[in-house]
């Protein structure tokens, strides 16, 4: 089954459209609120547009030769619309997460906790009063008041308020499943929890801050792009300022309102208006994956990752060994072996036992006895056997040596064909289980850590994007190599220890590569801290969560592949729209100036290829186009540009062709159409 890398939020569902309808009204209100210069200063380009709009508004009431009042008012209005459209895009991006933030806040209001005093007794306090290292007791039906680590007890926890998953999960003291998240509810038993975060620092607080965008700091990439946009703005400001002396030199003059409007059409307003929305939307896509990033830097790093280090168990494979095949002994039919293996597994509640029953039910139509008809023989570490006694027969399955001992046979006495099959299974990295009835060997069950469907195709897609995959496992090299070959990873790190993981990451980084890794145990903490993108599982240890720069609330290690996809979408979207914006500005420069200067320099008339009706029409058409193109590109900024599986060089050529060439062609066509419409309506 082919399974390409998911296109995260690449298609609008009916649910997305409904949510958009509910968001646009408050976003429209926020577009006016964001006209506050204190907010506009975060986007220098849009601040320049707002100041220019204010200047043109003043000029509407001052005599300016060559410009009618009607045209001046239209220019001023469209300049204000340009700022409002950019504010609307940002407000819409922020609003996508506000509803979830409000629900998370509501769930934490009025929450209380049973905090342990020094004398061992408990007192009721508000959850907001809890501090790091406080100890609280939570019983069935109560909400966990803060992030913490289980000190005592074992209980089922409903984490649907955070992850959206309704199935409860087990949390217990010790091991890698001891971390709990605030605002989740116990559905059984009790837990004694040590609080691991102060107010404002919990997973819930970070999630609220992310979806609201309140604490979203600009990433290095955004800062660099801001510097570029400011530089371009200054260049075009100098260009526009020098146009008036050229006009005077030729004995003419350009209206001040034209020069102000021209400045806005030439500076990179498109990307300047959408830059913040792109960043917020990228973080929102990550939140919708239930991944909390400590910073936007981590998301950008995910988009530039060269190497993915993935744990084998639970990521590449299902984690539990599953039945993949049965091999009958000489003289035993496949049905006879299947019936014996099924009966021997009916009372086995382990994942392996259930997989055998499921596998055999698909192959054969057996009549299974009820639980009251047989005596169950549970698996134990001492016997390494399980099975049932049914109709005066003993059905057993288990480790090779254990079953051989049960039937009274030495290893060398095992039938040659069966012994060969057992050896083959072991060498391939699988686990052989012998099946017997009474003292007779029926055959062998092949258990293996099954590679997840479609994972090989996903790795192939990543390889096309230039990303190497490394499987990390504690298995021996032989077993690791067999699974790696089946999964299609590029490399494998077998018999992995914390030191080996850390050394491998440092080696990759020393070679100039960015590395991403996921983990959940305390032994993963050093590697998670060293990796450029470290994603910890929410149900893992506190040490792992503190070391990583991302936390997956669903505790799904394969989510790392989607995080990389989101990071690439963020970078590609920003790059594509920047290319489009700069190409736009170049096109508008050569589209407008010939029409603007045709009266002063008649020789420039031959360059007026668009045959715009007049200087007034040229300027107004460019201003209208400049405002409308932001609205047209808002859905693309929020959804993200689809990332194809291809090399960086191919993606660059594709973006230059689509967004570079498109950014040059679209303004010529758009401005000409608007010019025709304005003149047809006698607006100029």
C-alpha cells in the first residue's frame, strides 16, 4: 500500500470552511485594532504603508496640481485598505487558535488541588498556587492540577482535553510513563504527583501562548527577512525621492501624492503584509498536530533537517511482536498447526498472543471453545509457556527450549526441517515459538516486530527531499539490519546506548547537517538536548521533555515526519511569497514608470507596453492591485505551499518558475485589467 507523506492542511475540509466563517468577523474587527502604531511597528513595511496612507489622506485636502480630489481620495482609501488587508491576514491567522486557547483557559479556571503539607496531611488550594516540587494527591474523577511526575500509584488518565484522544492512558510511577499533564482527568484509582512546573510554564500555558501568538518570538529567518525588506524599502524610498529632481530637470513636476503612492507600490508590501501571518499559521499547523514547540526556531530547523534519527520500536515498527507466519512440522497439516496454535493462544492476553489469534482467525474458520470449557495455563517467566488444557489434551506454545522440555526432547532431537526453520527465523531477527499438543510438536510460529504499513514509502519521499533516515535500536546488528532493510531506512545504529546516540548526533552535526530526533526516556535526554530538533513524547519522562525543544502531546513518534513536513512548508511558503513579492515590485516598477513619465519624457512612451490610459490611472490601478493581491494570497499564506518530494535545486527552479515568473506576469495583467475597469467606470 502506497502512503505518501501527508500534506499537512493542504486541503480545506468542510470543518475548516465552517471555522473560517466563524473567524472572519472578529478578524475584521482586529484589523482595525491593529492600526495602532505600537502594533504596526512589528512590521516595518506595513508601518511605512500606514504612514504613507496618513500622508495621502492629508494631501486629499491640499491642492496638488495634476490630481483630482476624487482620485486622491481613492488612492488614500486603497492605501488604508492595503494596511487593513495585511492586518486582517495576521488577525485571521491568530484567530485560528484562539477558540482552542479559550477552551483550554476555561478548563483550568477554578481548578483546585490537594497539596501535601510538611506533616503529611493534605490541604485544598487553588491550582494557581502550586509551585514546582509541591506534592499533590489526585483521585478518580478529579483533574490533575499541573504538569507533574507520578511518585506513587497507577491510574488511567483521560487526556482528551489536551490531545483530543478519548481513550484513557495508563500512568504509573517509575519507568518512561510517569509524566502527567495538567488539565487532564483521572478516570480510575489515585496518583501522588510531584509538580514539575511553576505557573505560566506548564504544557497548557505553552500551548495557550502558542495558539494565541502572544509570546511568539520572531525566528532568525524572519529577522533576516525583515532586514531584507527594510533594505528594499530604503532603496525604493531613495528611488522615489530622486524622481522629482529628474522631473524638474525636464521642466515638469510629479504630484506628491503620486510619489507617495508609487513608494507603496514599489516596496515589498505583499510579503511584508503576509510575513507575520505565514509564521503564525505555521505554528498553528504544528499545534493542530498536537505538538508544542518551545520556539519558532525549532520549527524552522525542522524544515532544514538533513538527518532524522528514529527509534525503531513504536516508530518504524508497531513495537509489539506480531504473528507473521506459521511453519508446520513434517507430517502436520497447516490446519492442524493452525488449530493447535489458536487453542494454545486463546488464554494468552499478551499482545503477541492476541496477534496469533487474530492472524489465525483470518486464515481459518475454527470453532473456538468458550472460556468455561477449558483450563487456562497463563504465561510465566519461570515456565515460558502458555496454553490451555482442553478435552483431555494439553495445547502449549512458548520459547523453543521450554516447549522442547515440555515434550521431553533435546534440541538435537528436533526434526531437521523444523530446526532449520527455527534457526532461519532467529537469524532474520524474528522470534520462534514452538507449538505442541501433548508430547507432539506441531510446528513453529514466526513472531516479528512488524514494520508499519507505508513507512517505507514515507522514507522514500523523505529521501527525495534530501533527508537521510537513521534507525536507532537496542537490537543486535543482525536483527537491526533485517528490520532496517525491510523498512527502507538509509542507515542503522544498533545496540544503541545514550553515549552512542549522542556521539552519532555530534558526528552528523560536525559534518554540517541538522539532526532531528525523537525519544521518551531519561536515557534519550542527552541526545534530545544535542539534536537541532528534539521531540519528546508527552507520556515520557520529565527529563526527556525538559531536554527537547518540542513535545508531542499524542506521544506518537512518527509525528516527527509530519513536523519536518510542517517546517518545510513554512520555509517554502515564506520563500515562495517573498519571490512573488519581489518579482511583483520589479514588474510594477517597469509597468508604472513609463506611463507616469510619458508626459515629461515623451521618449518613454515606447516603453508603455501596457498602454495605460493616464498617469492617474496607472498609479490608481497599481494601488488597487497592490491591495487586492494581499487578499488573494491570504489563503495560500494560511494553508502553506505544498512541498513536493524533490531535490532542493528542483524546488528552487519550480518556485522561481511559478512564483518568480508569476510575480512578473500577474501585475502586468492585473494592473491592465484594473486600468480598463477604472476608465470604464469613469473613476479616473
